[in-house]
């Protein structure tokens, strides 16, 4: 959505300003460039003015400033990041297209990845850089505070953040203060001295106050800049100066109320009218003011107010955009609302219409709501809905809809459907259907004669989306038949060029087929769904669908295909500077698990680290447990079964039932680890709780459980020492699973059943038959990319693999699997780097330096202190003969260390 560019311009200083060298010196001569410059003081203390003076007076030729004037709209993470990137583009480096594309990719923004890219961009800038965040007190969103904290932790040496605020922000101020990395100016610092007050009131304001009057005003205002200015404005043209000065007393709020009333009442009638008519605006430009006043002198009036120091701040160097001082604006609005309530609402509506004509829909919606015009606000929300949905600005959409009366929403099918989606993502499945029925009724019987244009694509596809959301509810409830029926109905309702709707419908058809175990149909249908999403331009959704499609290929028995899909998706998701899109977190995690299966554990570790660094914003809720699943698999491969169980417990806690069929239940994965650890009693508890039995009817969604039960029965047989008389029920169960899996193209289960049959027959003492089944499993599995599936079975499988290795044909395949296992247990040799060698631990650190992880995040990942991490980093830099992280990575790439 369009953002006024004036937010990212350093405000123009008024022509008549007093110099404040004592404050500028504190900012300029505080030693090395600090991480944070904090100007924290009450409203009207001159914070913004001081900051702009410092940035203009102390600028060296190579310095750059990225200025961002914050307002309430920035209390949204997506909007804040978008405005921050815009500020950097205007003030520091125009080459931030990559960051903008990252924000526009859809979904919640990948905060750590974007900020890491921003830090790297700042690191490449010659000279010093200041990121100025003005009016930071409007921010109360925790995620925005975390983003700013990330910047402070990772700023390059010649960059600093400067913040003006009315209250201390929840940032690591004590730590920065202790390290000498904070320069702070507070109310006591900004208080005008007597000399500064004399210069301001007598020279700038043109008054002729004597020393006693000056001292009285300076004392009574406590040097408060706004109070001095208000006093000076009120004193202009007064004859009884002493009386006024004597009466000038009270708290800041009372003083402000008194003086604003005095100032406003003493202005000419046309100025008073202009001030009140434009009071509803946060930002003003001539044409916008004209739209509210009905006159044509808006630009002239703003320039006159600016010259008169009447609480107007120029926002650009062309004198086009201005704003009132916040407290002055508040006072004007309070008077307008009290004396002219209907005019107050009318002005908001006029502002809304102007903003709408200029494409600034967020401002237009805010003014329509403030003007008490819910129908106009709803019209504007409908206009903004497609882009907001594409960018997945769910929080903003939720706020908009909460401000609208329910009866207004019910009259509009698009908004009713959006309310259904809000219920769906909140987990309120029962609340979805009522909203969808509202939408159907509104489509059939438009309220108030509201008929959408015949060519309105958004309205034409609404019936299809109603069916898609019903398919979503059915899928979330595990009703595959209903899911398929609603998805097919959606396809029938969507036109041939309605790619987005067709993609959504085909996606749920694919999910339904997958839940039914018809994996070949699922793959074909879901592939079509992704193609439709691509055709619709929904790249983020298409890349997110790769996670599902890759899982389907794993079910089909082709880890190699899943790997290719992940690698292609990540290549698409990364721009030319290597910054991933918002869907990359799930892709990294999925690829890590496939690499683990291939036996490439170091590469798997790197991708897991990248996925973790991107955070929850790069993952849909249904996928947020998958990082722990993938890490548990990696830890098991590395032999750390205890830690693997911990991660599986965390995965189970994070698991949220969603639209994807639960084909590998976490409890069954935990049971497999319990079997591997010899905790058979705990595994039997799992089987009893889930009523998992060898003789029950087979279904695809219970297939993973059955294969887990087979492992438990084989392990129990070995533990009881009853070989060679292993229970026949294991063989029977596995043969039934194998037959079903073959019939429906589930190659992954075919391989799993075959290797378990090999173990089962070996437990019976039928070694030759066991090797026959193992040969079959290896023949299908190894070319497809399996290794860990065999190796995770432990010592009994190792014995069989060694025996198979001496046989012709599949013996070569058994050798490949054994070599994958040997690569895990044998330490890799240290790698030469120049005259020295990097240790294995230093190589681990180096490879994580190639990810977006910060130093503290890497130290936590490797379970070391930050000081130990820094020691390893120093050793790496010394051995590679470099000075910076970027240079280390470039040198490592030359030496093929990554």
C-alpha cells in the first residue's frame, strides 16, 4: 500500500532557531559512534528539533541519514518494516529493491532475515549512517521492539540508531549504558537555560522582556520549549506583560490549555477557521487542506503558519507537506469536537475522500471511521482487501473489520468471507459457516441496491471462495469426502482464468487425496494447484505449497525429488543478493530433513540453522513444530537420542492441527525413539493409548502407526530372547501394509515395510530370507535417496547391511548406506586454511557464520557462551587472514570450506 514519502524525509528546521551547542556537543563528542542516541523527554521539549539540528550541523560529507517519522500505523510490524526500508532507500541507499521484494512476498515478514539483509546493506555504505526513529513512543507492539533490538545488537561499526520518544522504550538500555554504547539526553538536558530562553523569546520571537520577566518565565515553564513558545506567542502585541508573566503558572497541561486558547483566540478569523478545519489531519498539504476548507489558499496558509512558528513543522524541503505539533493538534481537535461535533465528522469524511482519490487507503479508512461513516469505510476496506490479503496483513484486516458494525459486514459478501477466514485462522471452526451463509445471502440479495459491476473479478470468484473455505473447514475436521466435494464445487464455480481460486480448490483436492492415501493423485493435483498459484502471481503461496508437495513425494518414496523441489523453491525464493522470501523458513527446514535422510548431516545442520534464524514469521502455524521434528531426526542421526526426545516433546507441544493430514504423528515418532532407547514399556503405553493393534483395519492415516508397532513387536521379540520364534503377527501386519502401499503408490511405506520384513525374518533366524527382503528394499530405496531410514534401525540393521554388502548386485547399495553412516561417526579431518588448520569446532562456527544467525544465536545453536563464540571467531579470522565476517566467508568460499 502507498505510504506518504514525507514520513521518510528529515523535517525541515524552522528558519529561526537558536543554536544549542551544549547539546550538540554531547551528541558529537561522546567518543566512538554509539549504537543508540536516545532523546527521551515529555512532549514539546524540542526532541525532534534537536535531532534535526544535530544531523544537519554535524554531518560529515560521507554521512547518511535514514529518517522515519513514526505514527500509530507503524505499530504494525509489516508497516514498520516497510517504512524503515523506505527510509533507508531515500536516505542511505537506493539499492534496496531486494528488501522491498522481501516485504511484498506475502505473509508475515521474515524479520531476522530482512533485518540481517538491512544490516549487511548498512555495512557496505561508505561513511557513517544514522537511522533516526522520531516519535518512537507511539510503538507498543512487542515485535517492533524486538526488531529494533535486533538492529541495535547487530549494527555495523559506523552506524547508529537515534530515537526520540516521550517514554523510555523497552530496549536493552542498561546493557548499552554499561558498555558505553548509549548517548542519552533527557528532560533535564533539553530544558532551556536562562540564556537560551532569553535568545529564544527576545531574538527569535521578537519580544522585549527584561531579565526578571525572562527568569520568571524560564522558572515557571522549567525551560519547557513548547511552554516558552506558547508564552511568546501569547505575549505578542500585549501591553500588560508583567500581568501576563505573573499569571503564567500551573502544570504543563493547564498552561497548554490556557495558552492554546489564548493563541487561537488572538488569531485572525481566517486563520482560526483554517486551524480548526485542518485539525483532523495528521499531515497537511495545500490541496488536502483545500479539500477540507473549501478554499484554494491551503499552501499559502501553511507557509504563513510555518513562518509564524505556529506549531507547524515542515516535512520536506519543498514546503509541500506539514504537520502540527501533536499537542497543539490535540487541543485544536478537542475544541473542534466540543464546539462543532457535526463539522468534526464532516471534515474527517472530506479527508477520507481525498485520501481515497490519491490511493492512500489506510488513511482513507481511518478518516471514514473517525467520521462515523461505516458504509464508506466498508467500501474502502473492500478496495484494500485484495492487496492486504495478498500481503497477508491479517492484523490490519482484523482491526478494520472490528471497527465496522456487524450489520454492515453482513451486507457485503467479500467482508463476510474475510470474517469467516478470521474465524478459521483463530481456530473457531464453528463460527465459519455462519459468516459464509451471510456472504451467500448478500450475494443473492444485495442490500440497498448494491450491485457489483459485472466485470468485477473479485465478486465473480466469491462463490468459489465460499466453497474453498468450506473445504478448509472439512479438511481441518478430517472429513476427506466433504473436503473433496467442496473443492470440486469450487473448481466448477471458478472460471478458467480465475487462477487464484483454482489454485486454492485444487490444493484442497490434493490434500483430500493425500489424506485418503491416493498419493499419485495427490501429487498430480497439488502440482496443478501450485501452477495455478504461480499463474495468479501468488509466488509466496506457491513456494509455501512446495512443503506440502515435497511431503507428498516423500510419501511416494522419492526423497531425491523432494530435495530437487526444495532446492528449486529456495532458488526462486532468494533474490540476487541471497535474501530469502518470507516462505523460506519452511523450505529450509524441509530441505534439512531430506538432507538428513541422504546422510548429509552438516548441510542439514546449516539449513536448520537458517530456518531457525528466519523465525516464526517464515512459517505457517501448521508448520511451526517441524523445526523440532527435523532437529530431532538430525540428533538421532548424530547418536544423541536423549536430546532428540526433548525436541520431539517440544514438537508435540508446538503442534497445531491444521489443513494438512497428520501422516507422521509426533506420538509415533516419540515411540520410535523410545524403542531405539530400549524403553519398550513406554512404547507399549503409546500403543495402548492410541489403540494401535496389528489386526485392526488398515488406513493410510494409521499406516505410520502400524509400521511403528511392527518395530515395537520386533524389538520386544529380541528383548524377550524368543528368536527364532518371532510372532507371526508381525509378518502378517507388514505384508498387509506392503500390499496396500504398493496398490496406492506409497513408495515410502513400501521401502519401510520391506526393511522391517528383513528385520522380522532375521529375528526368526531366516537370514537368507531376511537378505532377500533387504535386497528388495535397497534396490528401491538407495537410488531414490534413502539412507537414514536403514541406519536409524541400529545394530541389527548394521549386521544385515554388512552381510548384504558381500553379495553381488544390491551389495553395492548396502555399501553406500554403510558409507553414509560411517561419515557420521568418523571425525572429519581438519581443513587446511593458509598455513594453519581450522578445527572441527571452528568449521561448525564458520558454516553458521554463512547463515543469517547473529553471534548470540550461533552461540545458542552450538551450546557455547558468547565469549567462547568470539574466541572461535577470532581464531577463524586469524587463520583465514581476514578482519570481517564478510571477508571470512569470501575466503572460506575460495577454499571450499562451506
